[in-house]
């Protein structure tokens, strides 16, 4: 789905690979930490900016980047990866419950 969307939008292979990695991180976070199914919305904004939003229905608090994850920890690096690779990212509570974490990649 993401690959087809990026291909139709004419985005580079680098943007496609980065977007795939970041979507995987955010969906995994939604399933593991939010214990909720995820909804993924994609949008191509002006000037070729790809915006992807991953939403869930969890009441868990908004995520935060762990700038110093434990060296041997199995997790804790997902949002750090998102923050390093995305052009912009953020999160917001949904008025209907749950939250959305989004990122943008400049095309």
C-alpha cells in the first residue's frame, strides 16, 4: 500500500525506503505500547512532502523520544529513529479518544 502510494506520487526510492521504515516503527509502537490496532493515513502535500499519520484508540500517554536508550534493551529506539530520519514529526491526542503520531518526509 505505501509502496504503491509513493510510486504513484513519484517519490524517490530513498523516500520510499525511509517511509516504510518509519511506518513500521509507528505501527509497531501502536500495537505494543498502545495495545490497539493502528490506522495509517497517507497524504502527498504541496512540493512533494509525504505526510503519514498512524492513529490508534489507546488512552496511553503521548509518546516521547528516549534520547539515551539502554544499550542492551530490545526496544526504545523507534521514536528516536523517527526523529532522526523524518523532516518533521509530532503527536496529538484525538478528540474522539486515542492519539495520532505523524511524520513528514520532504520529497
